């Protein structure tokens, strides 16, 4: 829940770096800025996504936004199952899976978030949580072209604490194997993103970890110059 119309200037600041980037770039602003952000990003490699959607196409769901509505204004991606949605709004894996299916039906790529809390990791249950959330949140419609998985350990989000490269690799390799179990050979092509206190100073080392195919960036994406340095670290 960050960004007013003046924040769209940050997209403009990214365009030069985006042209030199070796990765796909997606910006997911609040709903109020989606249509303007699509216009702002036109002519650049930057795609626009949303931060959530409802599982239904329409109906008596006051304040909610459907995947079809997002697609109509030009969004191409949607983040689903973010840890804040799971914790604050009590979203279940089944809810996330239904939202992802709705996103796919509307032609959107879903970015499905999974990850354990600090207590779950301390108790030795990190991989169990990741397994449960991934299997429960992945709809039957998922493919490597319409779904990315974002591993975001809850204890690392906004804390400045980042898992070690070995910890990240362990989970990402585990997720890769799960995706191959769920999607067959297509699971080898699915993108697995890391999220949690990613910034320009650590992005390069994170991108170098096996089975890390990108990043889900939070606070460090609010300023175009900061985000640009992360983007260029992917080269």
C-alpha cells in the first residue's frame, strides 16, 4: 500500500535500465495506479502487474477486483498468496489456488508466494510448510508460462535479515523438485523467485544461487534508482 500518482515518475526513471536488462521486469503498483502505470510503461520492456485479485469474475464482493478487470486495464501479472495476505487476511492455500486459476483464465501470469515464519524454521518445519503451501496453492491450470513461484521467508521480509546462500539454495532446489512432481518436465522451466530483504547490495549474490530465477522485491523497488541497480545485477 505505497504510491500516489507522483510515484509514476519512478517508472520513467527505470526505462533506460530496463532497456539494458537481462531479465523480465514487472512492477505491481496499487490498484489505483494500474491503468496509469500501463500507460507510463508503454514502449518499454516493463510489464505491469497487480498485487491481488478475487477468485470470481464478478458478483457481490464489494471492494474486490477480478482478474478480468486487471487484464482489461492492461495488467499482465498478479501477485497471489503474499505472506501479508495469508497472515493478515487469513487466506488459505485453497483460496490462493482459486485466485491463480482465475488469473490464468483471464490470461494473467500468477506469481504465487510461499514461505515459512521464523518460528516454523526454528522448529525445523520450513520445508514442510513450503511443500504444503506449494501443493495447495498451485491450481490444475498452472504451467511454466503462466506461473512463477516466489519463495519469501516471512522472517526475512522487511527485516534486513537474509537467509544464507545455502538456505536459499536448499529451499529453491526443494521447490524445483516439487514443481517437477506437480508439472512434470514443464516444472524444470518454471521461474522460482526469491523475496525477502532483497536490495542492490545483495541482489548479485542472490541471483547467483542455483535455482534462483529472479527476485520479488519489496521496499527496495519503491525508488527507480534503487530498483534499477537490482535489475542490472541480474546480468
